[in-house]
C-alpha cells in the first residue's frame, strides 16, 4: 500500500509538472504572434517560476545601480553595462565593446549560470537585449527577455526587493565561446557593407543623433555613417512602456514602411551597440535569420573616433525619418 501511495504521488507530481510546462510552452510558442515568441517571457510566467523555486532559474537585471537599488525583481542579480564592457585599451581606445569569452565566462559563472540554466533578463528601457545578444553570441541561445521589464512587474502588483540576493552557493559551468561570429561586426565589415547592394545599414539612435544635431558623451564627432538609414530604437516598443515589445501585427507594418529587406544582410549601430540590439531582437522574434543580423559593436563611438572615416550630417532629402521618430 505504501509503495502504491508513493507511486500515485510520483505520477501526480509528473503530471503536474508536465501540465505546467505545457502551459508555459503554449503561452510563449507564438507569444504576440511571433514565430520565436518564446524568446520573450511574461511577468506572470516569471512569477510562477520564482514561486516554484526552479533551481535552474537565474534572473538578471540589466540596470544601473540607481535603478537596481530602487527595487528589483526578488532574487535577481544586477549586471550593469560596465560589467560586460571590454577595457578600451584592448579595442583601439573605443569604449563599450563586449568583453571577451573568458571575461564573460567568469562573470556568468560567478552568478551561478550553468549550461542548462533558465536565464531571464530584464530592464527598464533597452539594456536587456544587449545581454541577450551577448549570451547568443557566446553560445547560450535560449535566454529570454522579460516583456515589459520592471514596469510590467510592478504594474502586475508583484513585490520588489531593495537588497541584493546572496551570491550563488556554487559557481556555474557555462563556458562562453563565440558561436555566431557574424552577430558582432567591426568597422571594416560596415565599410564593406556600404558598397554592397545586398546590404542595409541601420542607425538605431535618436533622430537628433542621426542628423548630427546632438553629440552624445563618448562620441568624437556628430553625424552618421554614410548610407545609413534611420530606424529609431523606440519604433519596436510600446510608447507607454519602453520595455514592452510590439506585437507581430504591430511590428510588420513598421518594418515595411521603413524598408527593412529580409533578403539582405542587415547592419545595425547606435552609440555603443546597445540600442541596436533592440532591432536585432525584434527581427529575431519575427523569424528573421540571425546569420543576416549584424551588430556593429564599436558603433558610432568607434566610427566617429577614426577621423579617416567620412560622416554625414543633416536630414536626407528622401527618407521615412519623419515617420520614424516616435
């Protein structure tokens, strides 16, 4: 009888787990109409994983010190932008590039991240996709982005913590290795793309940066890369919450209006390769091949630093920028 009760309990538990996993899969397999909707995770689903004390779950807050200390998702570890930046002296004096594989391994292992960890990243604006891009570049392609970020978490009425969680008991075993080199490109790749009619170069900065009216701290000259088309990073997100993604039905007309061409190689840049990952993640959600999506990591900082490279200022005579400055 005792064995029978144990067997029934085990079967019940397996059934419950299968049911739960089935709900998760159904909820995200085509979330918001995207072919790769499971790259996003809802706050309700994340809350269930946290409440279930999933031992494989690691939540990362891509936030500044101030943002993190004002309240973060319980149990989440902070990864501020400087934590994943390579020393400028290793990048010809350019700041903001991604750290190398050894550095990324050391960082993620210190956070207890294993090869099979369920990693969720979130932000208040646009840094989460930079982390998603870094993980994907270094071989962990199953990282998920929290749709709506910390705002959606708070709006759902879920509590936040003010103190950081204790460090993981065990060091993780995830070892970073470049698995998709084309995700990160250098200046010479962008130069080659300028004369390639099978390529598009997209500027994901604000309109004033694109036109050269505004020079953000860190850049050396104002303007844009010749041949680049403006595609503000905000066009991929909800106006009321800059951490919430458009649905597929909302995104596709935007891409068509701006002239995104699925058959071409797409090169993206911003100030330092962060906002540009918003575009890459959006197209990934929509089913575009990652092999055709390239992030210019040095971005405008790197291009503007090299005075031998040409720049363009002002607004182009024919462009959709007027519709593209949400």
